[in-house]
C-alpha cells in the first residue's frame, strides 16, 4: 500500500528544465515542499522519490494528514 501511494504521487510530478543552468527541477504540487533538482532527468526523478518518501514518513510520524491521491 505505501508503495502504491508513492507511485501514484510520483505520477503527479511536474518536471521542467531550468533555463539558468540546464538542470532538471521536479515537484509534486499536492505535496508542498516535496521538490528536487538534479543534473539529469533520472537523477531528479530519483531524488524526488526519496524526498517524497521522507516527506510521507515525517507527516506520519507527526500524525499529520496526507494528500488524497485520485487512485
């Protein structure tokens, strides 16, 4: 179940290439503060997934609600 939730959240990620330095930036809008920046798309995606997992664990540890994913 946690893996399904993480996968569904990652499907909502938005990516862009930053004009300033050509790096990739990603965020998941419903998960405020969950974002990543890296030199390659794959590195950015992986970093975002790690940030998301930590974000979720922190929210659960603090007994805070998680965003509802439409899946």
